[in-house]
C-alpha cells in the first residue's frame, strides 16, 4: 500500500481508481491533532466513516462534532472541511466517487513509510512551492478552495 502525507495528515490508498476502472477510490485517513484540509469543494462525491476519535466537520457552513461510528456523505460541489480539534489522532475511511482523489494526493503529497508516519517537515520555501503546485493542480482535479 502507498501512504502519502498531505497537509499534515497521512492517507493510505487502500483501493485505487486503477483497481476499480475509475469508479471509486478508498483511503484510510490518519488525522493527527490539528490536522485536516481547509474548506474546499469538488465535482465528485466523498463519504467519510470515522473509525476512531472525533472531528469538527463543516458541511455547507454548519459545523458539527462527528464521532467514531458516524458516516458523513458529501455530495459533489458541496463546500466542506474537517479539523481534528481533539488531543488524539483520528482514523477514518474516505471513499471518493469517481476515483481521482488518490492521484491528486500522490501529486501534491509526500510518500511516507506507514499509515501513522508523520509528514516531513518542510521549510518555508518548500511550503511556498507546495502551495504554488497545489494551486496549479486544482483545476486538473476539479477542486476549488472556498472561503469560510
């Protein structure tokens, strides 16, 4: 399996689009305290199932605390974000339909050794370059960052 560090989190690709003829991908997400992506939307659906911990999940402007055992479905183009405001790591599954999210993460992230490996520390220059690369890839992966 491939483990990729993205925005402070580590995502393990359990099932790739190459294995499903592009229909979906399945990721195991390790989100440490403080982790999670900024508000965004994309033209594909995501479904998150929390296995361990709790997250602050913002969906269409409303923030809720989601705990282990809950599933959240995000329709295409719906603004959303999540953040781990707790003191413990969160583990969840994410299914994206159709696939492609895993390819985005592989292009923007860093391969790491395991599901719980901390992301590499980036210098300010590396962070700026990563941000520029992210911005250049958003259209390709049908994603838009949104204001809160």
